[in-house]
């Protein structure tokens, strides 16, 4: 396209801003449907190095604007200076910007063969890059994938039960590419295609929600929001200092379960909770025995390793009504620089980013436990942003999904709302009731179609009666996994080969 460089720069800036503003707390999701189009328009007809710049601008704006809370968390709880935390966010932005940079370069090069080819290529390429962003070691961070911007619509989000979140990403970027085709190759045909597609999407979004079924619960869980202040370290007498608060939580849990029998759930460990600590173990034992119900609680679980060293894991433990441990899940996907330090030998500065005396040890088992009436699985905190991980639990036989989290680290930032947005999609992908219990919020009950049935106010110590049911049917996504993402990877490779082959033939 014959656009001046300043115009292309403005389009790239607009693209990064539009994508950022699509997510909480800006809450302008419609901007996602044009955000990639702006980047494509900036890149079509541009030289490779200029296209790289436009893609980099997109990422350089998107990460600091959409996840600024990373800097806040590191400064408040990671014991690092403002300069160091800003530098780490800058490094994360640099890594994340490589994905839109690659997108812009490859779309630009494909457009040299044909604009139509570039527009067909773009949606598959974007999803392939999101898939890579999800699975790369250490830096894999699939936070705010573009498909989540469309997940707030009850009708559109049902697509994820077949395709996973990548289907929504393909849909959003596909519409962006269609808009670019209509602008770059204007004709009555292209304009009509955009108009018809827009009408179909709006109709499905507006009318389709009325036809989404309603799930019928037949059981109750008691989600307890502990609401303890977040800290990077805890004094040895923490249990004594907070004895009144712990007694309040114990009474609240037992009373709720006696009035309406059902499993009691506490969040990811928000304080020095460990069943190896006699004081906390006694509280947990009383809650299970006095309520006569199962008690699921997040703890730091200490185990003796093969080298006779004690190893800590971020775990969820289920005690039966007799106070006996019946189930343990050790968190598999740990948070880099939060729960372990990757490459510790070389990144010595990062030692200050962990709050404990040592790294957590990751688990390896996609555990499934038993409750009266059915089977369940737990995943912990930000494991909820990894679709393939959560899917494994449902595929292994979990009929109920439970997420325990401590979003207190995020304070009043946009992170908890973004986290909840992504978690909601996990329920739809696997067509399971999903109970989410947190320290400070959002504590919610999500039905298998993505509706939030009940919730607690944030930053409040309270208990939520959360209705649910067990469900054993398997969605196409649960059965087949990320088949669409792999299809996009394959299509990307084939289109790249086709473009390269044509180029050589032209020579």
C-alpha cells in the first residue's frame, strides 16, 4: 500500500493502543476487532526492517499498558528497586514484542506476492505465534491472548468448547484480515464480504446468547475468602498474631457447612499455612471434623527428597470428615521469578524475586480426587491461563474443576479481572463447573457455559455458597486438545513454503 512512513507509524501505534485497551481495566473489547488490521495496514508494502519496527511498536505498547501490574508486584513484594523492576518489565516487553514483530515481517513479505495471500496467511500466523507464546519454556506467558477480548460474549465463547481459546483468536484476527482485504483491494465484493461477516457476528453475539443452555446444579460448595494482607515474608509467630482471624475463618467454615452440607474450600496459601505446622494442622483437623465435610485447602507442603533435603511445593490438600488426607495436588506450572528462579546460576540478581528460603518444587501428576458424588481436580493460581494444562484434568476424569488462587499479590490492579476473564474460558472449553476460591477476590462460581453464577465482593472476609454439579461428558476440545492451533502452525508453514517457492520461481 502506498502510505507514508509517518502514517504507518501512527497505524502501528494505534494498533498497540487498540489491543491494550481491549482488556481489563480499559474494557473496550471491540477494539480488538480492528487492532491487528491497523498493524497489517502499517506493514503491507513496507520494507522488512520497517515492518519489524511496526510490529515492535505494537508489542512495546501492548505489554506495559496491559500488564503494568508486573512492575508493581516486583517492587512491592519482590524486594527490587524501581529501576530494576522497570528493567525487568522492559526485558519482558522486549521478549513479548518479538511475536508481533515476527507477525509484521512475515505478513509484509507475504504481501509482496499477493495482498490476498497476506490476508489469508495472517490469522493462521497470529494463532501460531500465540501458540508459541503459550508453550515456550520460561518466557511462555499466554496472558491476554487476543481471543479473550471476544470471550465476554456468552454466545461467541461457546466456540472454545470445540477449538479452545485459539478458535476465538482465529475468529478475531480473521475479521481483522477481512477488513484489510476490503481496504487494500477495494471492490463491491470485498466490501460486501465485510458487511455480511459483521452482520453475522453481531447477530450471533446478540441473539445467540439466548440459546445457550443453563446448567442445573445439585450440590453446594463453601468458598471461603480469607482476605489476609499480602506480605513477602511472615514472622514465626504469625499464627498467634492472627489467632482471631483464623478463629473467625474456622467458625465461618464450620457454620456454613453445617447449615448446608458441602465441601469447604480455602484458597491458595495466603499465609504460612502448612500441615507440617502443628497449629495450622490442628485448625484444619477441627474444620473437617466439626463440619463433618471434606476440606480442601491450599498449603505449603514439605516433603523429604531423595537426597534427604526438605522440598516445598505449592499444594492443595483434601482432608476427609475424619481429618485424614485423601488427596494432594502439587502445582505443576510454577511462576518464573515468583515460585522459582530459572537459570539461577546466571541470573543471580533474580534471587530477590522469590519470597521463600528456596524454590518451590514442581509437581508432575495431573491428580484427580474424589468427593461425594463425583471426581474433581484442582489447579493453582496462574495455571488457569494454560488451556492444555487444565484440559488434562478433564481428560483424566475430573467432573468438577476447582481453581484456588491468591490474587492478593496484584492489589487493586487490572490483573485479577484479566485473570478471571481467562479462567472463565477454561470452564467453557471443558464444559465443567468451575469453582474459584481466592484470598482477596475474585471468588466466583462459573457454570459450564461461562456464566458467573455467584461471586463475593473483593477484599472482604466472607463465605460463598457456590452451587455446582458433576459433569462427565467430554467436549471436542477436551478430547482433541489444541488441534486448531496445530492446524494453524501447519498452515503457516505451508503458506511460508508456498511464498518462498514462488519467489524462487520468479527469479
